C-alpha cells in the first residue's frame, strides 16, 4: 500500500459519515490526489491526525521542561493543505523512503532546545528529516529522552460506556483480569504491523518509545516495552479490524487495544477543540465538505511529567 494511503487508512467501523443527496461524484476530476481521496471520512482523518500531534507537541513544550518535534513522515508533512500532504508522500516514495517506519515525535529536555533548533535549521527544517538516513541523524536522536508514536480517537473518553469499569477475570484470557471483548472504553492502540519496526527502531537507536493516545478530553501514555509485556503475558489479545484506504482498498489488520488501566494518564484537556466546517474544491467548482479540528489544549498530568523526568 502506498504510504499516503497507509497513513490515512481508517477502520470501517469508524466510517460513519455520508454525503447525503449526492448520487455520484466524478472523483477523477478532483485535483486533490490521484488516488482519489473519496470522502469526508478521510479528510477528517487527516485533519484529526494533524490536530492531535500538534496538541501533543504544544502540551510538551508548554511544560517548560521538555521540548518535542515531529519526526515521522506524517508529523513532518505539510499540515495546511491535504494536496501538499499527498505530494510530500509522493516525494518520499520517489526517494525510496516511503515505507520506513519512524516514531512520530522526539522529546528532549528543554536544555537541548538550542541544539535541536540549530540542527533542524542546518538541514533545511524539520520537514526534511524523513529524507535523511538515520545514521546521519544520530547527533539529534541521541539527545532525545523518548520517541513517541501518536494515536487518536474520536471519543470523549470519560463518556465511553465502560469508562471506570473494573477489570474482572476473563475466560478468554485464561482467567486473567480483563474486560469483555465488546467493552467500549479508552485504550492505547498499537498496530501489529508497527510492532516489529518500532521494536527495531528502539533497539537500534537505544531510545525508549512511548505510545501517546489522544481523545477529545484526555490522553493516555504507555511505554512500548510495557505494551510488549502485556501482549507476551496474554493480558491483551489482538483484534482484527478492516481498514479502508482513500483509494478504496480494504485490508484486514490486527491491532492491540491496551486498556487505559495499564496506561499512565498523560494529559487532560483544559480547552476542547472546535469542530468547524471546511471543504475542498475541484477545478470545476465541485465541493467536498468535511469537519475540521481547530484549537483545544492539553495539560500534562503530574504522572506524565514524572515519567519524563525518569529519563
């Protein structure tokens, strides 16, 4: 799958929006992207991902103790134009770097901010990071205290049906504590396809990876090593889901949903985002509407700050 489509793939169960009253759209007429970004769901997915990563970077930088920068291709790509976003991945593909998996963020102690800023300036900006081999980025990577893989969900965590439901012995887990398979609650998600490359990146760079999962009202964090342990101990089993890419292709992927009980509370929203109308327009004036995420802020918890201070 092309890296642009992989980044914007969305689970079938999350595709809930429809353009009602429109029987047919000549998608090939859109300038948007040649793989036919076909509906509002994928535009929302792009907007949501951009918003959540920015929210995490802002929350980190507001601490005054730590400094975060985007590192993976999806985080360093353009954020104000989905066409520019797509062309960025075209450039990665041409360079033969489109399928390299890197964590989304790098987090540093604030004392290293001058070094990081100079390093980025010297290479032409953070958007050039994915085009540089990691053996040439070791001076930057070695200063990081953790790397972060970002995930997000369209849920208000505290209103999810099984939020605060205690874990109980589960037959499918061999009597180990867990929740019903159908439970709906905040989780930290890791895709099966990402486990090996993330593990390899962590081992090669000797920088611990954490997964930060953002909801509307709060965020949770889980170390990659702890996630691996939970999986190895049979406490979290894989879930198979169907993902659909913008071009229409569907694939089955295994994902791991780690209960928030196992995670540390990363942050709490002190300002909720606004959902505002947006649209793209084709060369013939045809409109495709979608909902865009704007604003909102997240404040790190003491648990999150203490976790970062350990490194």
